[in-house]
C-alpha cells in the first residue's frame, strides 16, 4: 500500500535530504528553493508518498486555478517538478505511486495534474519508469520543449573541438582584445545588463527580481555562481549558473551589453565556464531552452549549437482527471491510502 500525505513542514523535515539523495532530485525540488517565493504567490499542495512508514517519493506541487479548472501543478515556481524518487526504484513501485497520485487528485476534486519533468540527463540512474507509469495511467504531453545540452568531456580541449570554427575564432578574438573572465558577486551590474537586454530583445522582465536573485544566492552560496566577462573593470557580459545537482550545471541567465558586442564576451565566458564545470566534476552543461510553448527561436538554437550542444526534451505532461471509480480509504489525519 502507498499512503499519500499532504506535506507538513513540522512533520516532514526529511524533504531536502531525500531530494539530495534522490535519483532525479534537483535544487528546484528542494523546500529551501521552493520556499524563497513570497507567501501568497502560490498555494502549496506538495505530497509525500509513504510505504510501511517510510517515504518512497515526493511531489512538490501547488494548487493552480485556470478559469474554472483546479489543477495540481508541479511546480509553477520551479524549473522542474514531477515525482522525486530514490535510486533503484523499480517499475512496479513507479506504477503504484503514479496510481496513488491520480486517485488522490480525484478525491481532492482536482480537474487535472500537470508536471514538468527534469530532462533525462538529471537522472543518476537512467530509466524511464516514471514516464512509463504516467503514460500507462493516461497522461499525455502538454508540451515538449527543447533544451540545449553539452556533454562535458574530461578536458577542455575536447569540448573546444566541438565548437564551430566561428565560435573558436570569436573567443580567441575576445581574449586578444583584453576580455577577462572571473567569478563575481556583482549581481547588481549583471542584472542591469540582463534587464536592458531582455527589454530590447523581447520586451520582457527577468524571471527573478534582483532581490530574489540575491536571496537565492544567499540560500545557495556554492551552487549559484555569477561569471562575469570584463573589459578592464567594466562587466560586458555575464552568466548565472545554477548547479542543479551533482550531474548538471544549468546556465540560468546569459546576457551581454549590446554596446560591447564586438568583444564577444559570451563566447569567452562559455569557454571559461565549460573549463570550470569540468574541473568541478559535472557531466553536463545545460544551456537552457530555446523554445517557448514549442515555438523555436532558431537564432538562439544556432548560437547554442555552435558551442557543441545538442537538444534534449524538457517535457510537461498532464492527466485529465476522471472523477469516477475512486478506490480510496482514509486512515487518519490528512492521510490517504491507495491499495
């Protein structure tokens, strides 16, 4: 039997330790990350799956209202959601957990479940048991975005050989023109570049405010890093990296000052970021998505491909709830058992 419990911070303090030891956990699944959002932005509805008194899976989630529909969404405040599970969790257990989630959502009168899954590269043990269980239970794709991923080799020269010749020329040119890269805490300078760049190119604001970004850096001083490209003492470009787990470091923000475009600051940055990511033991560098609602930005795709990256799916899947045929029994406070 799988017991489904509503997350309670006073009773489930094991959450972040579970995520860090999980097969597919990332910082985006941790309570520390989820809780940085101001109170009232989301209505948390995270779940714990228990078997014989021990946690076997977690589901970070919020309640989301879309018109007349009530959705159990994992997770609107994070890049990734989905069901977090330990290493070596078998297919049978996956099926039981996914069934339990569906029955819970029915009982709680949700109209649908939506979850955005980490790409396969974030899994310590590669398997698709979760996806198998979900599609077996009637989930469908809501959207399949593409993220650009670079497999990190054992030394920088092997990765530089994957660069297109134009990008190798670009970073060499930037270095000859005096561009230097260093890790920095000058988020204010970078944020000004980022905000202006997004306004010019897309007429949008950054995902995080400056204060939110600083708050996240304080929460994750070792896992969130800003690399700046400098011309003397002027920052001309920057990349904010999120070390999502032990396997993958994610380029969350990439931006440059248009006035210094000829210095190819981003090209120089990625050469150094790749070298540092190899040194720190990561297997993959995730450049982030170049699609929005499955509409590709071909220019952005070509730019990321020029660093040797390839595209992998970042999937969002959904289940429309059928409210009939509930197979539930309550066993106590806030606890639902699926047999």
